[in-house]
């Protein structure tokens, strides 16, 4: 993974395309290979960029690794609980990364209101379908809400960090597609939209591990 991040950015799109094909054909072996490669791609981008990102970069790499492990856990039929836990820990790591750039006490309260309202609507929508996972999912949504708030707070403080909010928002939206597919209505459409959105968001977050998007030091 010591290669240039640009190479992994080129690998990711065909890997995601192969994953979509595998999902459409319900081809398990291709799904495992393509998803592994796609997830390794964003981890590799993060590692390649993190050398100039300091503490922030280290937290981002940890978050990316946890999310990649969550992706692999979800490949298994009984991997939902494990995958949910790994992603939750990944979001916690992202929160700590954003905290390292801008202390949480200074995150603007005005930004959290629309995010929390959207999350509340998502919980209300999902609640009847969650069964015994209701409180686990509620906890997960709470943490991802904090993650997006942190990303927006950091991105609002400096122009070089603006794409960070986009990456976090894409991650958030992709989780809605995952939730719909897992709990409401299983359909290839969920994956056709959710997977490209997810990997785009992760690649943006991975790129930020270098300390911004425009060469601006933290």
C-alpha cells in the first residue's frame, strides 16, 4: 500500500463497477473479490496520504480500516451485528479525527440541528422494521450524526476542508440505502445507488488524511 494514492483512486471505480455487477448477478465470489478490492482502495489512499496528516491522518486511517473490516463483515449472512459495531467504531474514530482539528466544544450548534432532524426522521422511518436491533441502530445513527456534524464544523472553518463535509454526507446517505436494503425493502436499486455513493464518500474522507484538500496546513 506504499504506492501513490492516485493509483488507488483509479482502481476503486472499476472495483465498485465489478461489485455492482456481482450484486446484480448475485455472484458471491465476484462480490467478495470486488468488495475487498474496493475497500482496500480507500484504506490505501488514506495510508498513502496520512504521512502529512499528523494525528488527524492517523485517526482517519483507523476509521477507514474499521469501515473496511465492517464491509467484509457484511459479506457474511450473519455479519450484520459485527459490521454495525465496526462501522460504529469507525464513526467514533472519524469524530475523534475531526475533534483533533477543531475541538468539539467549538462545533457550531446551528449545524447539528438539520442533521439531527434528518436522523430523527430516519429513525422514525426505520423503527417499525428494526425488531431487536432498534436501540443498536438508534445508537449508530446518533454516532453518525456526530460524525457528520464534526465534518461540517471542520469544513466550515477553512476553504481547504470544504470537501470533507461532502464525503461525510455521502457516507451518511449511503447508510440510508444500506438500512433500506437490510430492514425495509431488499432491492438491487439500493445497492446500485448506495455503493457508489459510499465509496465516493470514503475516498474523499481518505484523501483528507493528508491534512486537507488544498495544501492548507491544519
